[in-house]
């Protein structure tokens, strides 16, 4: 009877919705990137030693690893029936034992030991030596487990493998199928498409120059597509580096990678493909655009690896990344992104970067550092002051701009242009206060796109600028 057989459970992709080797690699990358890369290259062909070394570099918190609820329920039921339950995994033995201890699964568990990579035929042999052929039930998730399933008295197949199931059943092996939670929709969500709205900033140079040139607009749209892909590429890397931190976050723990709804290898391939697409589109638009895209990706990667953990430098980096979007928009549209525009954008997003950290600290549940960041709640006052300085400088630059020759050439009603500073100040101050009070989302830009009151204020600003430019009058003549 299969219900009396010992239950042997694979870990990576079976009991867990993730893979502990890749978990360890990305955790180590966030702490010791150079040593991790060198280790990976050194032991690339020695998988058992690689797993042992990665385990040494990364202190994985097994309590945070996402578990497949169906398999977990299957294990609990087997234990209640009095069946022996063990893990047999190609993951390092130390991690296997720690995971078993955390889930209160006793027994002599099997894992890779630094010399032998316990997968495929090696795993089948180890289990056959212990239980005999047909003397155990085995739960696995991939074609590599075929030899183990064929030696088992029962095959528990995790995921959609109709060909494997038909083949096992044709050989007279009892099969139970359990589902996985990986999906293409989760992979798409992992790209964070809701963040693409930030790339509207690439249109600013075109708008600021009052240009309606259709060719310039098309080039800018292609540049926006490149930045969407570039941003998504780095968002995936950021999520890989932040797996443990995100799992301790009240909202970020639901992100596809943190929740285990996307395979880490799939996410890595997706990141590479998106990055290459972004660079190719940038190249088509010109070397200068490609260079800015490459700089954006390099700076974003540096932010993900190190800079986001450094107080104040992280906020300056965020402001720089937003400013690069504006620069790229000007290069793509082949219009000048004026120093006035750059000077206004940088302090504005410096303030919004402070708002982002203020929100995180206000909503933090402890007095320690926010996971993956360099701030504690004691920094809230300094962040508020820095946000205030950003607001003051951006408004001052806007006001000085209205007295210059560039504004005089583009706007017919300068007094209306100066009037726009009132709702602009109101919007910025409101964003800072909402961040201070913890009433925002964790991303101020995404929040701004959903905030009805804020959108109404922005609409007022736009209407004032249109009126100042003479769009509602007969004298308006855009630069084409």
C-alpha cells in the first residue's frame, strides 16, 4: 500500500517554490558580489562544491523560503499517518538539514556533501540502497527525477508534466499530480509594468520645447520602450537581490519572486533579454541614446547591489536615474534638454526620493534599520529637512527660469507661468507631508499616478502652462 511507504521529498521546486542554490547565489551577490562571481566561475563544473561554497557565502534564512502548500499538506498528512518522511535533495546537506529542522521533519535526510551532487541517478541509487527498489514514494518536479520515479513505489509529480505522467503510468507506476504556482502572468508582473509610467519623463524635453514634430515624437516613444525594458531588467535583478528583505516587508513579500511564483532561472533569462532589447533600441536611435540607456542600467545595477544601502547616496542616485530619463528624451527627440529643465528635475526627485524613505520608515514595525536600507526611524527628521530643501530649490529654479530669455521666447503670458508655482508648490509639499504621515504607497511616483487630489493639482498646473504658452489663444505657434 502506497500510504505505508516512506515519503521522500525533493526540495527545490517541489517542497519549496524556489531553488536554494539560486537563493544562496543572489543573497551572496548582495553581500559579496565579486567573491560570489569568482566562486561561481571557479566551481561551475563542480556542482556539489559550488553548492557548498555558496552555502558558506550566504546565510540563508530557511524560515523565509516560500513553501509549496500542496506538498506541505501532503507531508503533514503523511506524518499524521505515521509514515517516515525525509528530504532527498541536490541542495547542500547543511541547508537540507536546517530546512528539515525548521519544518519539524525528523529523519536521516539526504543532500549534496561537497563531493557528490545528489541528483538524478545518484539520488536514485542512494534511495534504492536505503529502501530498495519500489520501497518508497518520491515527490519531485522535473525530468531529471525520472530515474527516481521509476525506482519508486509511488510517483508524486509536481507541476504540469503530461508526457512524464503518461510514461510512468504506462510502466505501471502509481502517479499523484500536484500543481505548481509558477505562471507567465506572475513573470509579467515581475517586470513591474506599473512602474513604466515613470518613463513619461522622456516626453518632457519635447513638451518643454513646445515641439509637435511627429518624427521626434515617434523617436521618443521608442526611447520610452527602451527605458521600460531597461528598468524592468534591473527591477528583476533588484528583486533577486532583495528576496530576503522583501519577504520581511508587509507588501513586497507578495512580489512574484519573493512569493516563489516565478522560477529564479527564468527571471535571470528575462532580465538579460530585456536588457539586450533596451540596448538594441537605444543603438537604433543613436549612439548617444544607447550610451544613456547603458549608463542608466549600470547605475541602476550599482544601486541594486550597493548604493541603495548607503544613506543619502541612495536618494541622490534615485534622483540621477530620473534625470537620465529626461536627458535620454532630449537626445531621442533631438531637442535640447535645457539646463533649466535638468536643474528643476533633479531637486524635485531628490525630494521624492526622501519621501520614499520617509514612507518606509513611518510604516516600519521596528526601530532598527529597514531591511536592505541604511535608515532607521531616527532619520525621519533629517529626511524631512532634505525633502524640504529639494522642494525649495526646485521651486526657486522654476521661478528664476520665468525671468529668463528662454521662457520669454516660449511663453506669451509670463505672469501666468509664474502663477503655476503656487499649485506646483502645493503638490510637492503635499507629497512630502503624506510621506511623513505614512499615507503613501512605498513608491511616490506610482502613488502620484493614482492620487486623485494630486492628479487634479497636476491638471491645474498643466492648464496654467497651456494658457501661459498661448495654446488657448490665437497667437500660439509651436516649434516644429
